[in-house]
């Protein structure tokens, strides 16, 4: 797996200008940066449960809220969006299970998984969905 570069900090251009979406994307980015730092310092294996806890919080508090927002605006891609969220949640559950069974590359795999989600879902898919909704 090839690791993409993670920006040093949240950039204004990442915002979609919907307050709760921007706040939750920034929260995800903060967790991603924490994981990146933990992976670099080799303490990830001991502290990865904190990352999993943060991701559960993110999924429980944000993904549903976003879907409700999109549903309220009759977003035609809601079903696909929901499926993408399910893929994310399933991926996190699988990685948590891998960690629980002692697999050694979980930190690196989680970092790639989260980075891909950041680029492909947050910066691309969500941004396009919000732009679509703003154009209505």
C-alpha cells in the first residue's frame, strides 16, 4: 500500500462551508494527524485504542448527522453516500479486529485507510455532494 502525503495542517480550502460538516471533517483530520504522529514515534501499537475510540465517536456522531442533512435536502446520491459510510465503518471494525488478534501492521494499514478516506471521501466526495446541494 502506498501512503499519500498528509497535509501538515487543515487548510481553509478543505472547508465546504457547512459548519457542522467542516467541524467534523476537522475532527477526523485531527485524529488522522494523531495516528500519523503515533505511527512515526512507534507508540501506535500501545495507543491505537485511543484512535479506534475517536473513530467510533466520529462515526456515531457525524456520519448519521451528515446523512440526515443530505436526506433533508433530498440529495439524490444519498444511498451511495450511505454505502460509502458503511464501507468506512466496516473497514474500521475489521482493522480493530485485526488489532485484537495481534496483527502487526494494523497501525500502518489504518493510516493508509484513513488517509485514503480523507482524500477520496472528505476532500472529494463530500465536497462534490455539498457543492451539488448548494447549487439547488
